[in-house]
C-alpha cells in the first residue's frame, strides 16, 4: 500500500460538507413552523398540506440521493454538490414565485428535495478522498449532526423571518442564504487543494483502469449490501415514528398520553434532537477508540439502546417522573444517533472508493423509506386502538429487529485487497 499525507485542509473540507448538510436541514424544515398559515392561505386541509409539502421533499431526497451517489462516483463529489446545492438555493429563493398556487409550491419542494438528496450521498466520497481509514466514522458522525443542527436552525430562524416579513413565502426565501453560502464554500474547495486520494475519473486519466460496473455488480450480490439498506431502513422507521408519536403522547391527557402538555413535550423533544446530534458525533469516536472499528457492534448497541429507551416512555415510573423522563428521552436520541453514521462509515471503510458514492446514495435513498413506513404503521395503530401504546411498542420491536440485522453487517472479504490510483487506495491509505 502506498502512503498518503492527509493535510489539515481536510477539516475545512469537512466543515464545508457539514455546512451543506445544515443548509439541507434548514430547507427541509422551513414549512413545518408555518404549516397552519400555509393551509389557511391556500384553503387546504392542514393534514393534506403537511403531507404534500413534507412527503414531496422526502421522496425526491431519495431520488436525489441515488442519482447524486452515481454522479459523485462519475464526476466527483465537488461538482455534484455545487450543482445540487445551487438547485437547493435557486428553488428556495424562488419560493415566492412558485407560491402563486399550492401545486406550484409543491413543485418547489420537489426541486428542493432533488437538490438536497446528493448531500447525504457525498459523505462516503468525501471520507475516502480526504480522510484516513480510522477517521472516516468521525466524518460520517459529524455530518449526521449537521442534519439535526439544520432542522434546529430552521425552527429558530423561519418563525423570526415570518415575523419580520409577514409572509411565509418571503420567510422561506430568506432561508436560501444557507445554500447560497454553501455553494460559495464548495467553489472554494473546488479551487483549493487536491485530495490525497484520486477520484475514479482522475485515476482513469492517469492510466489506472477501474472497472466500476464490475465492482458494483459484485457489491450488489453480497448479502451485506442488503443488510446495510435494512439498517438504514429500520433506523429511519424508529426515528421518524418516535419523533412523530412521542410529542403528542407526552402532551396528551391520560389515558391517551402522559398528560404533560404541549410546552413540556416540546422542550423534551428538543432535548431528543440535541442528544441525537451528540450521539452522531460520538459514534465516530466510539467506533475508533472503544469498539476497534467493529461497525456492527456500534450499530447493534445503538438499536438496542433505541429499543429500550423508546419503550421506556410507556412505563409509569418514567413518564410520571419529570426528573427521570428527560434522561430516558436523552438516551433514546443518543443511541439513535449512532446508527446511520456508523452504517455509512461501513461503506467508506470496506468498499472500493470508486463505488462508495453510489452505495451511499442507494443505502440512504432506499433506507429513508423506513420513515414513511413508520409513520403509516404508527398512524394506523393509533386509529385502530385509539391509544399510543401499540404504536410505541412497534417502535421498540422494529429497533429490536434492527439489532438482529446489525449482527450480520460483516466486512466483505472480496474487496479486502482492492487498490486504486497513484495517490489513492480503494480502501484508503493508513
């Protein structure tokens, strides 16, 4: 294996990736605080407005992630993100133009989702080009924090912009500042230092043939390829269902819920978001320093913790004690935060770098549909039983299934000795 010098500049590259991820989170969430005003303005049902604007974004994040992953491998992650974040910026700044009708506003959300998708798919390519093997989980963990941080900033800034402008369309347009700055940072990276590991395109130009299609076909025939998708799918189910069901359960009066009211429930769920960010960042360090790069151990423990602490909110000694409840909610978010970053790090640590973008895009793009399944099943059980207990139990069961699934996330031996490029290794330099 050739030796590589990984410059300190790589931390600026990681900052730029995180900033783009924050921009994605802000744009994702901008309608949420304003949904009541949006529904009234267009005279549509609040539930229909919520579903159309949020689901349209989510579906096209999936499309964007898969397409973006392919483009990251084919053209490089920097040009791919410049195009995608520019689309995110343009579609958001033009929300007032799209806002002439509800249908065209949904179209704006589709374009925003398509622009956001490639950002999550790019983390694998960034980590294999700029970071040594033992730091790649840190990269995916820090990026995972960026999603929650962006959502938190969106909840903070969107209402402020609405108060200032008096228009939900203008408030949305103001959020374009985040992707606009993201594009500027990405252009700086494009003009800056070259990564220590070659892209597939660069390697081919320098005479190092790479059979991307063959390696991808080999990867898709491995059982671990599908195990990884399932890990993301089950976490998306758990996280989305937990975040949707728990706030109402905590706020609603008995026997429907815990009876703590909307204000306390909101504060506690904000704590869950903070703990998720902390868990995402901590996962990389835990994987490297504590669990010796055993991805499946970290993911399995994450699912087990998520199952235990999600189910705990049904216990009277937890939901009835305002000193104990926030601790258990914090731990639920903390363990959930371990799973996706460690799963994506598994790709960057164990597959050839010239298919990492495509694999990351597929795992994220397909896996995110677990969130839709979680919401549908949870809502169906609530409708059938009239209580939240069954829905919360299912969250715990799905997390337990995720725990069992993670035990089969074994590194593929077929790619163990793969190498590429004069400046790069398929599994990266050490």
